[in-house]
């Protein structure tokens, strides 16, 4: 998706040419390692050592949502938050927030050019350059907290060059990125556990037993306090909201602003990590942040151009979940949508387990449509999505075509577009056009 960034950046030629030069420095988009970035950061006088207190977030599903809650909690307390996430959906600037504001184009290009100059043509991946640029910017602009999302895995992810963070958070672990992280939950959990640092607290939520065993063993080996859901902290629906409790006390909170039962776990992890970090956030700010966290393409309702193509009373939703764990979490939410017909439009990336993602969703869909947008990065062919659905899906073959083909009779329906963050980016562009 980095290659598409130039089309979405107002800097135009400078940004385009810069990204093209960076792509030529290393032939592989992903190459997990720390030594290249450590060399580059040394040439930049180690900006990663001059960051505000960091909360480091890893996991398979829910990383971005947990970062959104952390940012909302901090900002509700009046704190300035740096945030680094990936990938972006529409514009590259979404990846970097400086003290609460998306990075401006001129500052972004200047930081990338500074990193490029310091690199002096050395072998480095584009993601490593982007991470170094984020650290340069974060070191230059005063803030109170840094929320740092792992790009892939954890142990060898570019973000893991930082000194020990104030706290870490590890969200739900499931099978994904097999080529890079391994074929078992234990192997993947070992990579995620790489962000656990000696003596620094790490919060985690509901995990498969195989993954939890690895996290627990790693925490013990490194002397890191591991904060487990339902042992060290709890969160559950109570009244019209949630009740959270840990050793510091009990909080009554509003329901999460991000929909879906899985967001309760993500919100709880964020609260647990933040309270353990020592970064002071009053209880009232935790409540306010719970109600105002925002994260696009995570069960986001659309109301723009694409939504206008549907009959009155219909709803159009978008979710970027793209693996088996995300499919299961999404299915749990769809169980509460039985009050009206549901049509699923699914587009995925070629490297993803389409059958694993679709399996828990099929029982909830009145119709299923396979789509691939022209600008969707490495889109899985429509025919392969249909095969993964056991022949149940129909060819869209695009989002607009599928929306036009949906059966219009009967009660107002819901439509959910899902399966890929890359598809989500194209959908958000089309809905805003």
C-alpha cells in the first residue's frame, strides 16, 4: 500500500519521486530485521531514544482499535499524543499523528528526505524508512505520550528498536502472515511476545490457550508483569455501559464508541496498559475517551456516495478485518444483526486465508458477493473468493456493481463490505467522491 501513497499525497512529484527512490533500496517489501534500521537511526542521532513515554501495541487483530482507545484516553485527559499506525486507508498522513494532529505534508516529506540523506543509499525497506521518519518527527515535536503500533509480528518489527516502553499491550492473536510469523499460534505468539521488555508491564486480553502460554512464559523469563484479563483486570457489560476493575479500583464506563463485542476486550487492554504505564490519566478521561474513540473501517457506517446507491432505510457498513480471527469477531457482532436481511460484499488480499475468514460469516449472510476493486492492492481474484465460499458467493465483480445487483424487495437491509483494509481504502475514497 506504500506504493499507492503517492497518489494520495498532495506533495505530488516530490513524494512520488521519493517513494520510488526508496523502493529501489531494497527489493522486498517485507524483510523482518532490526539491524538495517538500527544503523539508520544511529546516523540520525537516535531519535527513537528521545520519544515521550511509549505504549507499544502488538497483536493479530485489534491493534489499531486499541491504539485508538489509547489516543482517545490521553487526549480526553488533555495530553498530547504521538501515534504511529499502519497501514493507511486513503492518505499516507493517517499513519503519523503529531501531538494530536495528522502530520502535514511538508513536514512528512522533509522528515523522509532527512532520513533518505542519512541513509546514504544503504539497503533498507520502505517501512523502515517510514518508521525512522516517524521517530524523527516524534523527537522534534513535544508530546506527553507515544502510541506505537507494531507493523508485523513484534520481535523483528521495525518499531521494536525503541528502548523499553512505559508499557506494552498485546491484542488477540490468531493465524495470519504465515510466511513471516509461522504456522502455529505458539510460533506467532512468540513473535508478538518480542515486544515484552524486562521489568515493563504488558497487558493482554482474551487469548487462545496456546498463545497465552507463550506470552506468560516470556513475561516470566523477562521479569515483566503480565496483566491478564479475568485475573489481573476485568471488563464486562454492566447496566448501560461497562465495568472495569483492577488493583487500582473499579471504573464505570460508557459503552465503547467502536461497535462490536470484540471492542470490549480491546478497550480493556488499553485501560490496563495505560494504568500500568504510570502515565497519569484520570478516571473521568477514561470514561470520556471510551465514548469518543474513532477508528475508520472498523464496523464503520458509511453515509456518502456509495450509501446513496441503496434504497431508503438501508444501511451500509465497512470493516477491514481480513483473517480467521477477524471473521470470528465479526460473526459475533453479526449475530446481533438478525433483525433485517444482511448482504456481504467481500474482497480480500491474495495472501489471506479467504476460506478461514468467510467460514464464520456464511451463516449470517442472506447473500454474498465477491468483489475486487481496480485499485485494490494485490486483490484476490473474484473467482477465488467464490471458491473459498464453497460456491455460495456471486461475482460482484466490483462494489458498485454488487450494490446495484442487490435484491431490493422486502424489508430494509444491511450491507457490509469487508475482507481487506486495502479494499476499505478504495471504498472510503468512493464513498467520499
